[in-house]
């Protein structure tokens, strides 16, 4: 009897292994495209940069002459990288140096008053000082940037001989962005984590409201604090640690109308949101959300347990998101498995509604746009072009299915008929059990033959595919020839 090993795209990694019956259960560096599995695009070194602390934000843009730029911010520095790969230090004079890692606030006010007894360690009530991140946007051809530690809004006017300078009259902020109508938004303005303040239209130095300008502010009536914002569908979407709001331009005298569009949807970090196809997607403290206009919706997540049980929560402030619009994907990079740096990723394909997981050490990145390829930065500072070729520096590329159960029947596998674009680029391993929690036996790896001869027996079987060649291989629906052997 031939059994098609036809698993739908995406990973299911919630609950037990048996709960992933007929699904892919684990993977790294693979995606599904037009029904077939393939490795994600490879990467090549673009710039051999070296930073004292990892980059925590990136912004790509083109100036008026067509020169391409990449802005990068670390906990203590601000850099501009041109398309030739020249790295220029444009750190503002007097920038307040931030922290590369989130740290426990063990000082006065670092915990909840009255919780616990004197001298007892406060494992769950101690506050964390987040790792320092940057927010960046463009003002015409210039770069605007704001460090979450320093909190001043800076502007850099493309001269690599001069550092970025503070914008005159601008308030301090936790996050900065520019709206489509050319207002600069300062989120968490002044010393108020709930305040949204905007400059006059077309003038980022005029912040005092008057009858002759459109500068203004509003304080959100929220229990928490503003985290970040993005432009979406002609609005500014403002995300807090608990809620979501939109700011819509309506003209004088009120200038912007602010409306709450979501509750219990707070974002996990200041950089954990990405936009694509007129929508925004973000990672919260216990789920994933999207805003496509109207109201916020939670995205059902089939890898929820894997992500949130594996997340290094103390370093969650390093989590960042980037879109990969060529494939209809949103990627979140986060510290996992007790790592203190971004080591894992989870990705959502919003066009076909499936999830991917894996290992990749990147701390900041940008989608295609100004540059031809997506760009990402390693913790060391090395800058890579992504989605180019198939070279992955020897990283493990694999996908493993959940169990295929034969019910009460024990079956022996005799052969497999592979469905592979080019044979020899993928190996297959099978894992068998007689009971869901029983001992597991591994068989293989086998090189793909036509057919692939096998010999193993079990009541349930899982399949693992490993890419053994750094090539753009593709695998469709393999078929397993089995022979039933009764009840054992």
C-alpha cells in the first residue's frame, strides 16, 4: 500500500507530538512556496563591520541623488552605511550611552512595594531595564533617530563628516516617526509615557501649538505606556504595552483624531512590529496581532507554545520584526532557549496563513525597498544580504513531521518514492514508535533513491528531511510503501 506523506505547509508545534499528526512539527530555515518545501534564501556578506554591541535598529533609504543608505543604531553608537559598504560613525555628541542587555533593576523602586517578605529574592516582581533600542525614520532625504535611553530626537543631513544633531525645540521621546502628512510624531513625549506630541506640518522644529500652525499633542487615557508606532493605511498606529490606537489627520483645529482600536494586544518590545500590504503585524507578550484597518485581530498561532515557552523573557526587549514581502512573510527574531541574544525566529506567512520557526542569529534588519535584497545584521556587526543564493554558512536546514499513525495496526515500511526536484540534495530519516510516549527508534539517514529502499516497523512514523546541499532544492509529496502486519 502506498501512503502519501502529504503534510500541509507550515509548522504545528502546540501541545503534544501526537497533536501534530499529519503536520510538520519542527523545522529550521525552510519555507513552503506553491505547495513545495524549499530552503529559505541564503545570505552573503555585504559589509564586514564590527560593533562593540549589537545593532538594535535599521533603516534603509535613498537620498535625492539616488545614493542608498542604511542607518544602524547600537546601545552607544549611530552609524550610516552607504551602498558601497563604507561605515561612518555619526553618533551625536554627548549621546547618553545605553545598555546592550536588559538588566534587573535592583535599586530603589525596582520592585513592587509590599510584595514578598524582607530578604526574600524577588524572582517575578523585579523590574527589568530594557536593552537600548533606536527608532528611525526619514525626514525628506535626512535621517531622524532617537535612542530609547538618550531620548533626544536627532537629525542627520547626509554629511559623513558631521554627526547627527538634536532637532531644535523637539521634545524628548521614547520613539519617533514621521507621518505620511509630514508631521514628526514624538511618542512618550517629554517625561510622560502616555503623551503623543507632533510637530507642525513640514516643520520639525516647530512644536509649540498656535492658531497659525498644526503642532499639538494628546495624552492617551491608558493604564500602561506607549511603546512604538508605525505608518499604516494613511494613519499612524500607536502601540502600547496593553492597547492599540490610531492617529488620523483631520485638519485644524484638532489636527489628529486618536481612537483606540484594540485592547489586550500590547506589544512585547519597541521593535516587534512590521508592516506589509497596508497592514501591521506585531508580537505581544503572549500572542500575535494584526491591524488591517478597523480593529485589531489576534492571529491564531500554531507555534505559540514553542515560541513563548522558549522565549528568554528577561531579554524580550531585544525582539524585533521585519517583513519579507517577496514571500508574504513577517519574521520575528527573539532570544530563545535561555540565550541572551536573538537566536531564534518565528515567521508568519500572511498570504497563505501558516507559520515557520528556526534558528538564525540576527539583531536588526530591513526588507527590500531601497536595497535590492533584504539586509540583516549579525550580533558581531557583520551586515548580510539575504534571500540571495543558497549558501547558509553550514547552518542546519531541516523539517520534521509529526507522527503518521497507523491506528492499532503495526506496519513495515518497505520503500519510499521521493518527490524531489533534483535527487541527492536532501536526505530522509524516519523515526518510529509503537506508542505515543514509547521509546523512539531512528532509521537512516537515507539518500533519496528511485525508489529508496527501507526496512523498519512501527505503529506510528515521523519523517525528517535534511538539506545536504546548499542549493535551492524542492520537495513535494513523498510516498511510503508499507505492509500491514496486524496488531502485534
